[in-house]
């Protein structure tokens, strides 16, 4: 089986992440895609990051309706920074029959030479890198050696122009985020008052989309997981 691995901060997860994962699954014939929220992102140490349990919950909600998506808590329960090599070693033990394929952005993989034990990472997995304006295959060729490039495939035309940074800013500004992230995620943000500065108000339901309840969001997760179990039987 070919298992897609999509790691990230997911702060919050949005339709851009989901579209790239599904496009990669279909185009590269992946059996499924595992989303792994970072526990302590090494590239964001010293930066303010939403608590990992909130980011994991939003990822669960966002992926629940797709029977080919799953989530893992591995980087949340492991102490210390979330290094890719550690996650790969765990996956090799837990899924020994899987051919691991990591899905990431082209700007992230371009920095692989700075990753911990990057020589082992590039030998243990192949990569699917999503391009976006300003970050194409030439961007990689200018930065990585040929033997690394041979382990990286690219997919284009996947950019939806959505970023987690923009969603957080829009929440702080009281602007709508509907159609940028699933309604269940938007409601979770509202219910848990994420991304708000002191004194900010989210009393207007249009700030986050349809006024779903937190219970409805949890039901969506349960229903999605139930569908996945039925699909796997």
C-alpha cells in the first residue's frame, strides 16, 4: 500500500490542505492519506502556536467526511520538537507494509537540507511537493542536488490562495472565514475563541460561517469515522 503522509501545524487546517491531499491521493494512487499535526514544530519555536489538542481536533473535524483520510496523534504524544525523521521511524514500525509518501509544499521541501538527518529522510521516503506561484520546479533545482530531486514529484495548479495566517488574521479582524475552511472547523474556532486578541468579539455568526453547534461538529467527526470503518470492512 502507498500511504500519503501530510504533516503540518494546521493552525488552522483549511481547504487548501484538504485539496492538495485529495489531489495527491488520486493522482499518485495513494491508498490513504494520514494527517499528522505537529506537536512542537521545530521551525516555529519561539512563535505563538495554538495548543496541539485544538489543532488536532480541528484536523479531525476537517478530515472526518473523507474515508481515505485519517489522523494521527504521534507528534502530539511524543516529547520534544516534531522532527520528520522521528515520525518516519515510528511509521516504519507501525506500518511496515506501507510505502511512505510525504506530501508537502514546495517551499518547505526546498529547505530539506536544513532538516535533522535529512540524508536519511530522503532515502526513507519519496515526496509530493505542491507548487504555487513563485515556487515551482526551478525553485527546487536552484536549491537541491540532483539525487534529492529524483525523490521529489511535483503537482501544480493546486493553490487555492488560502493560508492559515490569513484565516487567523481574518478571525481577529471579525471578517468571515466561510469557504476557507470547513464549517465544523469554523465553528470550533468560534466555540473555543481561537485566534482572538483580548477584547475581541465573535458574537456575529457570519464571522465563521453557518452557526453550527459544537455538538454538530463532534457528530460530524463521529459520522465520518463510522463511514471509514464501514469502508475498511
